[in-house]
C-alpha cells in the first residue's frame, strides 16, 4: 500500500474512533496508566534496559520504595526518569504549542537526570562525535553543527506541523531528531517522546515500539536506512504508520467493547426495572385483595353482631324487663 493510502486509512480509523462515546474517567485512568507503563518499559528496553513490563509496573506503582531483584540501580532510575519525562510530554501536549528547543532539552534532561555522568550533562548538547547504528564510519551531526541544526529542526517543525499529516509530521520529527543525535545519552528515548507528543496533541493514541529483538532490529534498520546518504525516510514512515494503524484498531476495539458493556448494562437495568415494576404491581394487587377480604370479613362479623343484638332485644317484651 502506498504511503498516502496508509495515511488515508489512518485518518478514517481516527475519525471512526472519535465517533465513539469517551470512556468513563475510571476507564481512562486505567488505560492511560497501562499505556504509560508500556511506553516506559518499551522505550527503555529498546536502549538495553532489562526490566520486564511487570517489573516496570512495580517500579512505577511503588516508586523508589520498589526494589527489583537482580536489576541495577541505574536501570531502576532509568524507569523512574522516563516516567517523569512522560509526564512532561503529556503536559506539553495539553498546551498544543509549537515545539521549542527548550522543550526538547527539558525532555532529555528529565529522561537522563539521575543516570548520566556527570549529571550536568543532562539536557546539554554533546561535545563529542557519536555514530549511528550500522554506520560506524560516518558520525551523526558533528557536535559543532548541533546548535545550528537544532534551530533548523525547530524552524522545520513550526512549518511542518500545519502542512503535513500528523502521523508523517510525528515520524519525520523523530527521524530528523535522531539523525542529529544532539545529546550524549537518551536520544532515542527523547525522539520517541517527541513523536508521541505530536501524536497525542493531535488526538492520536500513544505509539510504543515493540522492543522484542526482531521488532527492534526492524526499527533500527529503518532508521539507519533513513540516515544513509540517499536519505530514504519511507521505510521508517511505513513502519510507524503500521504501528499507528494497529494502535487505532486496538483503541476502537476497546471503545466498542466498552459500548457493548454499557448497552448490556443498560438493558439489564431496564429488564430489572421492568421486573421490579411487575413485582410492585403484583404486591399492590395482592395487598388490595387482602384488604378486600378483610373488609368483607368485617362486614360479615358486624352483620352477625347486629342480628344477635336484634334477637336479644326482641326477647325483652315485658315491662319488668324479664325475658320471655
């Protein structure tokens, strides 16, 4: 399928997703926490962190009080840092403002604050050469080019956000940022946060790259192809589009399931209300019947008493009051 067709499919899926009634606040909270855990785990795992998703959840739910057997302190701190950077990304998404280099530096600073050495390097542009995956003979942007290239990235971003499809904009921002690789550490994590910042502020679900070995290799290879001299971004665009499409389909299924549950609950409530009304009517009819029986019985007893009194009265015909 051509990339333009992929984007059209994605747009249709998003429009379909938007037609469903939103989840309840509790359901939204649970879903957002699950997505957060998956993002932190997968993004850290791509960079070599060995925490499982369950261990990541334990850390995020327990904070610094959680200890994971067999894991390094650095791995635990990476999870905590990335969780805080995710919070910052979500906060930026609510503002829906053009991406600034200051925001990018803050994302990286938060994501690496307690793991990079020295700590002052967090959020600072690198002053050494680094090399892309599979191309050790050619560095990323030279360190002395970084300030200018980051200014160019910001200018491109401000223009592209209004011209490109949100998914393409998010993907290209990720690719362009990683190609510059402006920081000593945390570039991949920062790139995925930037991509999801764009997706989130445009109403798309967060996309998490599968950290399994085959999926990671596919992701890294697509990025590497986009960084070659011919600079072909299409494999990477197609890959991220597939992730977005899958996530939209999953979200629609969740909304459909929630709608079905709500409809069934309403139907059950309606049926139970009908049953209750029926019981109420039966009770009122029974009560009325009992009252009717009681009234008939009282009338009969009153009639009997009257007859007895009448007979008794007829027995007193003499003046002396003696009974005949």
